[in-house]
């Protein structure tokens, strides 16, 4: 009897790397979304139009997404500890300088710098993944991704500081928080084990061309579409829901804002569950759950308030179908739950398929996902203008998730048929026995006679599995 193989000891500093990375990402995400609060006062001070205000709020989201690819590559080359600290200090300087802006162009310029904080996601994903074995990376990355809750931190705390001391104090306090977090992170963490091994072996970092090579694969862009929906769509809804609740259900802005913040918190924390489920059941299965649940939720939420007239026996019968506030809120939160599971599952795929390129692949996937948070709110407004229907935002979300589900399923079927060519052939089903065999059994397969077959002289066809386990 063989004794079990002892598990490899955890590298020194692994827990600190995970938890300090998560806290640092929470602080960075709070700074990344700072304009959602202070932008309201800046809009009043400068007399901005809604379009100008939207561009101001969206600029950090845009820049924080665009820089994720290069930050991910630098993390693979130079290590996450150094790059992470550099990101926090750069964002802190830009956030402090925000207080010196005096007109719209200078505020936009400052917003470009504030957006650096959003690039921290690509750095943290690559850094944390290198501390954990493959079977535990889903849970670890799910915990790290829960730093999305920083958006709710800003929505809850920034209004209190702004009312008491003004929006400039908010920017200064958030900038100081980044500096303090950068110092804690630098002195509390170590370089990841892979970087240490490379340094001891005297190996140079890989060239940029090698880092970008995986981006030629269509699979990477398929993962990017998934993240465009689960992360970009999640951020877009967090920004859009307050306006939606006010326009559709007549809520006051304070109540609508709190509901938007409440949507962000569980939606971020359930990402941990998504990572754990991905480790236990597989990321592919979790993605099926995510897309199936999201298709159902967006379909229900897409249905506009409609009045029907039925020609009855005694005359026209009129009735109205409309999703009430409480059911709509429940479906929205369920949608956020499924999206959070998917956010973790997408990034569980990346270390499995591209273990040496988590930075570059994770960077481009994060880039496309972040662009969703910038593009979709603009698209929601355009859909309202074009259709005049409030639920058109969910119609657009339904189309995106339906396309994602179809593309994922067809890709999986294609990969399994390449791996097991027999899956492309005809299948045998037990139900067909009542009519007798329709197709001849393949040689040596499915022809084992059962006792019933031996008695009747009729062959019994053993069914062939219709697909590999997901």
C-alpha cells in the first residue's frame, strides 16, 4: 500500500502576497471610480453638459483599461511587486494633482492619470497566480478579484468626506491612501517564486514579441468577449442602475444610488465563490452556469412594459404586463451574481491555457473587459435615444451574452470532436432499440449481446457517450 504523497509546502510569503494584493486592489479600485462621486460637484462648478460629464467620468475607466496589456507584460518581465508599487505611486501623484485642475481640459488630463489605478488588476492577477498551484488558482484569483468592492467603498465614504470638507479633500485623502498602501505592499510582500528562480538562474526576461505571441490565438479574443460581458457589463450596470431606477420607477437619487452601491458589494464578493467553484467543478462548467443564468435574467429584464388588447366574447379585454420594482431588483441582483461567478471563471482559464503568459493574456482580456465598462454605458444611452425604451439596455446585454454562450458552446464541441473524432459520427441511443438498430455498429464497438438479445436473436446496441465531461 502506497503512502500518500505529501503536499508541497507553501512558499514563504504566499498569504501576504494574496491578501495585500487584494487590499491594494480595493484601494486602487476606489480611486479608479472616484469621479462617480466628486464628478457631481465638478460638473456643477464647471457647468458641464451631460456629455462632458460622461466623458469625464469615463476617462479613468478608458485609460485604466488600455494600459492593462502593457502592465501585464511588464509584470511577467519585471515582477508584480515592483510594477504594483509603481502603479500605486503613479496613480497617487495623478490623484493629488487633480486638486490643481482649473478647467475642463486640465480635469480630463488629470483623469487620464487617475485611470492608472485601474491597471492594477492586470498586475495583481499575474502576481497572485504565480504563488498558487493550478488547482487552487481559481479560489486565489477570486479572492483577489473581490477588490472590485472598492467601487462601493468610494460610493459609501466619499460623499461623507465631500459634504464635510469638499471634493478636493476626497482626492487628497484617496491619494494619501494609495501612498500608504504602496509602502505597506512593498515592505510586506516578496517577489514571486518564478521571478526568484529566473534571477538565480541568471536568465534574462523574455522579449516583448514572445509575450505578445498568444494574442494571435482566437481563443484569447473569445475569453475577452466573455470578460467584456461579465466584467464590463457588471461595471456598466453599476454605473447605469441609479439612472435606470430613477427613470423607470421614480426613485429619488439617494435611494437609487444606494441600490447601485448595494449591487456592487455582493456582486464583487461572490467572485470568491466563483473561483472556488471553478477549482471544484471546472471553469468551463461555471461559465455555462454564468451564461445560461444571464441569458434568462436579461431576457426577462428586457421585456418592456406592454399593454395587450384581446378581443373577448363580450368585447375587448385590456391588460398590462410590466416587471415591478421588486421583481426587477431581484432579477438584477441574480444577474450580478451570475456575472460575478463568470468573472472568476474567465481568469481561471488563463493560467491553465497560458501558464507562462498570464500577464499578457490576462492584460488583453482585462483591457477588453474594462472597455466594456466604458463603452456599454454610452451604448445604453444611445439605445434609449434610438428606441425610446428603458429596457433596451438589457436587450443589448441579452444579445451579447447569447452570442457568447453560442460561441463558447460551438468552440467546445469543435475542440472535443478534434480530440475524440468518434464524437462527430452517428450516436446510438437506447430509445432506438424498440425499432431495432438503424445503423450498423462500428467494428468492435457497441456489439456486446445482452441476455435479452441472446434469447431473441436481436442485437442490443450499447449506447456511446455523447460527449466528454466538460
